[in-house]
């Protein structure tokens, strides 16, 4: 048995670009990334889901609505506009 490297190594820099992931990976990926950001004490995230038909954005937001560490989220007002969502995480007490 060999230890294969993670096919999608993720830097924990507060930005998660979903363009390189399959849609079925997103449901597990986003909560895992949120937990990694909390461990890294990074409380502002930018999730890039793309504009497209809006399906991926809806999936992302439905995950964020249910995650207990998410304080709030909104459309990125910057150049990516509605192709990205900004997320504020709750800081530990």
C-alpha cells in the first residue's frame, strides 16, 4: 500500500476556488475547508464558485446556511461579483 498525495492540495489562505473540483466533492470539501481555516485562525473566506447557471452558488450557500461556524455570507462586491461568496466565520470565545 502506498501513500498517495492528496490530488488537490489546498493552501489555507482563505480562498477556495471550486473550479478544479467535481460537483460531488463540494459537500465534503467546504466543511473541511472551513474547519481548516478555523484551525489556521482565518475567519474571512472567499469561495469562488463561478457564475454559470448559479447551481454551484446555490449548493455552496445551502452548505454555508447549515454550518454552525458560519456567521454570515454575501456576494463578493469585487471584480468576481456574483461568481464568488464572501464568508465570515465565528471567532472562538
